[in-house]
């Protein structure tokens, strides 16, 4: 066997391990379920159900909206933090970046559990608000609704946006900033016309990460969303648990897959365009 | 800095401080609570105790799950390092179409929502008749972290440059010798950093694992199941211990990474 053949075999393993299951999955979306077993015949029934039943469409649109909110929070706050770090004295950059990365490595489940107990009726937030006199008595509005999901997801996914932004800010040559101010640009003009366009790729990548993660998350809505908090990820998840309709679940995940690919594609385009300028 | 720039800086500093305290609050809460008993949903701030830690060491169930997590994590690290190094080494010397296809494929599980990777593997394993064990969990984790390890190693290889490889080959070294004596020493910091990151990601992976673990559960899955029925104090203790070690690990990886950056910087 030639060396080339060996390499092609080595290449084939990860490609098959990733694309095989994905392809298999696309096919199952066209199957149907009979009792508790899957029947392999081709029909568009799952997709028809999905796109004609307003319940599913509403959940999808609501989830896309929720994910956009999470991405927006991540971008605005993530950018602010990255920009702050970048403007700090050089020696402070590294410790601050490590500090913003550590939350990513804290247990996801435990974070959600703790957020739930902070937001809950007996929780820290209620005690604080009652203690400083904003509330007369503890409120239930913080937990088990869409707002709780938004808060929890923002806390969990925000750190993903800090590092990508910082990395693009750091690549801006100092000479460019000096040139801009030497030519008489104000601090705001330098930010608007030099810094912001140069850091666009990192911002888009950070936003993409939190958008896609929020879109497919099914544990956060289950933990802090209660009965009201249904998101698309949770609906898919329930098809593989309680409802036990794998083909329908596969069809819905296919929708999620294409949605994510579109988002990745758009982000990729923006990054490419920004880097060519 | 003008006063206006300075006030923007101070404002962003406040935003950063507030955000950091919100990001850290959940975990700090868990750590603090691990030292105080809870009765009737109220924390008894008067009594400091390490009972939770004593209880923890009697909880065989948790330690079993922790053991599973460590097995999966270490296997994932070894496998991704071997596969990642092989692919990056090839991609660095011979780019081309095949490399690009592989690169695209291994980035999918990293970029797509974890639920898609988890579900596609679940249905795939079920179809070809493979039972769900720690092996299926490990396969899921390998596919998930491979992109990160590959990318970090490839970046490092690119920094090292091709000239030393060519020099080594001109002097008559074989491909393996070049890798072993010329490339690997320069690659080592990236290997350590990516190993730590891969382990950390695998250790906490929940959204893929939940589809792939059968009877043998990993720690996050076990914790999730426990939270649904109610939470005992010893979990707080466990989380405190894990958090302490993961922070130590992160700081270690960060220091390795910085060492590598400085070494790279002084060489150029």
C-alpha cells in the first residue's frame, strides 16, 4: 500500500465517524414510528407535521429570538470586558483573561443548580431585594419562566464571547491607532472607524458561539424554565425521552442542523469579508 | 488618555467587575454553602462544619461516577492527542484538498449544537447495534474536542515553521526521526495545553454525554439526576473540591501557554 493510501485511510476514520452518523440521522428524519419501533419508509410526514403545526413553529421562533437575546447580551458585555482588558496595562491582560476563562470550566450542571437557587423564592436575590427594600416580600417572577432561561443562558454562554473579541483587538497594530490619532481622529472616531471594524471577526465568532449553544441547549430550560420554559432543544430532547418518536426528533434536529449551518455560514462570510479589508 | 477616555475606561471596569461577580457568584455560593449546614431551607450561618466533606467520602455512588469521568477524560486526551497530532502533522506538511475536508468534518461537532452530535451518535450506535457504555461516551467526547486539539497543535506547528523540518530531512532524518527529535520538543507546550483543555472539556461535557451513557454514568450526568430528586450537602463539598482542582489546572495550562508564547516571541 502506498503512503498516500495509508493517509487516505487515516483521513477517512474521523470523516466517517462524524459524517456517517449525521447522514444516518438525516435519513431517519424521513422514517416513521410504529408503536415503539422505527419503520424505514420514506415520507415527508415529519416535516409536514413540523411546518404545519403552529405549536412547533412557535417554539422554534421563540427559541431563535431567545438565542438572539443571549447572543446580544454576550456580545455587548463580552465586548465591553474584552475592550476593558485590552486598554488595561499589559501586565494585567493575562490574569484578567484567565479570570474570564475560568467560568467556562466550572461545572455546567452545578452552575445551573446554583443559579436556580439564587433566583428562587428562598433565594439570595429575593433576600437581597427584600433586605434593601426594593421588594416587600419575596417574588416568584425570577424563576421558571423565559426570563430565567435568558439570565441563566447569558451567565453560562457569555464567557464564550470575551476571548474571541480580545484576540482580534490584540491583533490591531499599535501604529494604526497612532496614525489615526495623528491624523486628528478623536478617540470615538478611532474606535468607530479603526477598532470596531478590525474587531468585527472576533465579535461575530463570539456571538455565533453563544447563539448556537443557546439554540440547542435543553438542560438550562429544563432546570430553570419550569413548565413554561419550552425551547426547541427541549422539544427535540423530549422526542427521545418521554414521547419516544425518534424520526420526528431527527427531523426537528435536521431543522436545527440547517439553521446552525446557516448561522455558521453567515458568520464565516462576515469574518472573511472583514479580514480582506 | 483624555478625561473622557478615562471615564469610559472606569465605566467598562465597573461593567467588568459586576459581570465577573455575577459569573462567579453561583460557584462561590456552592463553595461557601459546603461549610454550613442547611436545615429547613435556611442556611445555618452560625455553625461552621466540614460534615459535608465527611459525608462525601461515604458516598460510593458519586465516587463511582467520578471514576468513570476520569477514565473517559484520560482516554479522550490520549486519543485526541494521537489523532490530532497525526492530522496536524500531515496538514502542516501537505495541505491540499483532503486536509481541508478533514478539517471541515472535525470542526462540525465543535461548532454545531451538542444535541446534534449526541443525537446523531445515539441513533447511529443504536442502528448498528452497539450498546451504550463508557466507550460510546468516549467516542462522543473525542469527536467533540478533536477540533480544539487539532487547531492548537496545527497553530504551533505553523509557528515552528517548515524550514527546520526541511533542514532535518536534508540532513537525512526520516519522517519519524524529524518528528521525534525536531518537531516534538517544540510542540510539547501546545501538547500540554491542549491536553489540559481537552480533559477539562471532557470532564464537564453534559449535553452529548446524556445521549451516549447507558448504565455507567459520568459525574455531570449523575449530578443532573441527583438534582432532579433533591440535592444533598455532600454535592456542594464535591463541587468545591473539583472546582479547586480545575482552577489549579486552568492556571497551570495558562502558565504553560504563556511560557510557550514567550518562547515563540523570543525566537522571532
